[in-house]
C-alpha cells in the first residue's frame, strides 16, 4: 500500500512545478516586450505606452506610444519657464530638476546656498570688507559696493608703479609729503614724514602756542620762554630771595639759542645759595624741608625745559662746586638706554623716557649735587610697615624708629615723561658714595625724597629695592622717579635689658636724690654754704633725671615742640648741675687757699652763678640755633653744625677748672701739713672736703664722659656703662654726703629714735590703762634711766 501512495504524491509535485514554469515564462515575455522599446528616463505604463520621468518630457508630451519618441530634460530656467527665483538670484538647471542661488556678492540670510522658489528668496548684499573675505593688500583700504568691493589706497598712500587704484589686486606705497611739497606746515615747525601721513614738529627752542599741540599737521609754535619758578609760599629767607632775584634775571635775558649757558648759570646760582645758606639753616625743619620739596620740583621743571631747547644730543657739565649735570637728548630710539656720570648711572627703557605723549625730543637727565644735603639735613626716614615687621623679627625687639645719614650726593633724575609716579618698567641706578661698612642695626639703603603734601618732606623707600653694594657704589631698582640718595640708616631697636636697667636705676637714683634734698633741708648741724651747693646740685640732678626718664625718647620721628622743650630743659639742668659742682670747687678754694683772707660767696651769689650761667648759655644757644634742640630718635642736642659743643664746651671748662682748683688745694694742704704748728682740726676737715669733692667730680665727670657716646649708634657698651653710672649718681651722692657724714648719721639716729619712741609710747599707753597708778609709781625710775 505504501508504494501506490508515494507514486501519486510525486506526480502531483511535478504538475505544480510545471504550472509555475508556464506562468514565469508568460510574465517574462510581457516585461521584456515593455523594456525593449521604452526609452531612458521613462517608465512602462503598459505593453503599448511609456511615461517620461519627472523633469523630462517627449515631443508628444509626458506619455507616448511611439517607439521613436525620447524623454528630454525640461529646462525650468528657460525664458518660457514659469519658475521665478526672485531678485538678486539666478536659476540653475539640473538634469531632471533646478535650484535657485544668490548672485555673486549676495547671500541668503540663513547662510544656506540654494532655495527652490521666490518665496524662499532672502538674498542680501555681502560686506566683503567686514566678513573676512577681503583679499585687499594691507596697504589699501577696502570699500564695499553693492554686490562687490574695491581696494583703494589709504590716505597718504599711492599705487605702486604698474598698479591701478581700485582693483582687487591694488598695491600701494607711502607718499612722502615732506619732499613732495604737499604739506602746509607753519614756518615755525619742521615737517616729519610718517607712514601714510606727516607731522609738523616745533623747531628746537620753540614750543606750541596755546591751543595747539606739537606734532600735528596744524601745529603752530612760538619761541620757548624761561619757565615760571616762584619761591615757596609762606617761607621768608633772605638767601632764597636773592636766589630768585637771580632767577628773574635769567628769565628776562633768556634766549633759546643760549639755553646751555643759561643752564650753567642756573646751576652756579644754586651752588652759591647752598654753599652760603646763611638764614636757610636757621629755618625750622618743617619750613626748610618744605622749601626743599618746592625747590627740587621747580629745579626739575626748569632743567627739563632748558634741555628741550638745547640743540645738541648730549651735554655734561661739572660746576666749580662739584655739581654735575648729565643730559641725553634724542628724537627717537628703542630698547634699553644707559646714561650717567661720576655720581650716578641709570639704565631704563626708551619707552619709559618718552612717555605716552610724544610732544618733542626725548630728554633724560641726572643732576648730582652734594650741596643739596644742607637743605635735606636732619630729615626723617619713613619705613614701610613690612620693613618694620621684618626688623622686629630680625632683632626680636620692638622697632622704634630710624635715623638716616646721607652718604652720597642728592641725585635729581628727570625725563621728558612727567608721569613718573608709577613706571611701566623699573629703572636701575648705580649711585656712588663714601665707602662705609654698616655697623650693628645699620643698613645702606636707597631712598628718595617724598613730599608730605603741603607740610614738609621726608626720605622714603617705597618702590625702591637695594640690590647690592660694592666698592663705594650701591645699585638700586625703582619703579618711580624722584630725587635719590644713598643713606646709612640706623635702626633704633629697643634694647629691653637696657631699658629695664635705665628705668629701675633712674627710679633708685631719684629716690636717693630726694633723700639727699630732704637731708640738706632738714638737718640743721650741716647747714652752710657747702650744703647749699649740695642741695641745689641734687635738685638739678633730680629734675634732669626725671625729665630724662619721662621724655628722652622722641616718639613719631618728627622733632616737634615737645621734643625741643625736653632737650632745652635737659641742657639747662645738666649744665646747671655742673655749674653747682664748680661752685663747690670755689668754696673749697676759699676754705683752704684763702681761709685767713675772708669768707666765701653768699647764698644769692651762689644761686646767681649756679642758675644764671647755665641759663645764659642755653639762651644764647637757642637764639643762635634753635633747630639744634631735638633729634629724630632722642630729645637731645643735635650734633649737626657742632651744636653739641654748647654742652660739651662748658662742661669741659668746668671740669678742667675744678681739676686745677683741686690740684692747687692739695698742694696748699701739703704745705699746711708741713708747717711747724698746723691747725690739724681745720686741715683734716679740709682734707675730707677735698677728697669728697674730688670723688664727686670723678663720678659726675666720668659719667658724662660715657654719656657723650650715649647717642652714638655703635656705642652699646658705652651706653650700658653710662646707664649704670647715671643710675648710681643719686646713690653715690647719698652715700658720700649723707651716710658717710657723722653729723647726718647722728641726726638719722635721733629721727629713728623719735619714731621708735613714739611708737613704743603709743603701744604702752594702749596696753597699761588698767594699771595707771602702778605706772605712775614706776615713772620716776624710767626717767632716770
């Protein structure tokens, strides 16, 4: 049964395959019949008709039946076409289609490249001069046109030979207006050609008229005049008045052609005023420093103006007073420039010297004057807070102030650029000065003179850095310009040990001196002329030591009225102490040498000499040089101009006179002791007094020998010695005149006994009231004891 079934299935499969092959053959015959005669760019509609593809057409239309027809591209951009792209656009035909584009010089607002119809047209002009598409040469200027641009020469330029002005390939070159005769510069100016233009610059010795600027095409100039220089307001000085009278003469006779001679005469006049300053040195320090500030500013302005009028490129002048001026004058330059002379050298960038406004020849100058130190003497030095903190850390003690001392000439630096408070690039200086090695708490610094506004001036270091010192030359770098100098700065760092010794010792000395004063006033057995001398000696020392303890330090660094008053009082009372010490020598002379010829000086004569002489000396000193009282760090005599000798001179004279008196006294005592019948009681008394006086002279005299070095920056050992001896003065006088005096000791015992007896009496009275009768019975026995 399985065989017949399999045979029938196989026959059925063959029948299906046969039917499929017949159908495929029929379809293939129909397709091949359409494809054989429909042309390209068309599709078969049926066995007899073809249709052209979109964008193509036959001569019979879209559909055709003739085998001879073909489908051709439709030109949508043709004249008879209904397609419109709109304004500033072109139609571009493609095979089977088309698109619209903006014409050259235009672009769609959307930045697209093509569009299809007029409604999509947003074509607008392209500004090739600002769009970055400008191919013009850098010597030309692009001018945008509707749909294009031109390349034209800039003003002051012309096309190079062989090139026309306007095409895109135009190349231009500068027109030299100064040689072509085109500019119309004023006769007072000189034509200077520039790239694309020209400038009219004032001739040397000329300056722009009011309302005109230099180096402009319309510049008009007039002959340069001597700059106005007036005295500082509010300062009266005969020397300064004479100088400015001379300035007025130079102003009246000034000729630009003689600017060099005028500059030399001006420098000589300044030197003459500073070499014999007369009343300038007697001016109060604030007024003198105010005058120095105004003077330096005016001096700088005049030198700058005169330098611009000079015809040469450089100039160096050395005056008979060793004031040196070095000038460099150039029209143009670049890079770093070095200039200088024997006192100073300078390295700076040319752009710094010229400044932002190029209005004439560039001037660089350095004026070095040693005489200028007289105007700037005793000026204070102000340090930056960072520097003070640094000094505190280095010395581990509080910083109290700085006292400067000039080592170099004062160097006035000036440029054409007047805006020099903050330079774009720093200037390097090398200043020559006296070779000196800094001591303890000292430093060589580069400082500049800074104005305090309308009040005064001082030295400062802000913006300047000291780079190093070698062989008497210090190198500095500053970011501004002014008047510079090399200073030896002594930093006053508080010595806490010395300050403690001073305070405790002076308190002890004041207590002992007060005990001496009370003793000389209250102890009757020792009253006499010598006691009067000792009393007033202790009073002077007591007042002087109290003032010294309270006000010797000058806080703030400025010498004011308080500091001057303290210095005057110290001068007076310490000098009075030596005068009273000299009177003790006089008393000793009357006692020993003229003992049989009369009495000594009376009390009013002693007071007249003791207080009157010192008052006369201090009054004369203050009248001659009131500025000598007070220093930057201490309220004491200023050693400048030898003013310290107003104290040293009288003290030295008194010590020498006392020494002569004591030598004479000792010689007389030796003769007295060798006599046949000497009065031993008087001689022994005289000997004791002489020894006491000599010891007192030695202590006071030796103390102030060390005291002379107290304000010397390097005498720390002598300062300690003076402090200790000064603190022992009161104790020494108390021991010498009180404790070693038998009569005084007895009086002390009597006072002590009274105090003790009073206390004992009060005690016994308060404890023996119940036994009053018994106490009365025993009182006669106590009295007897």
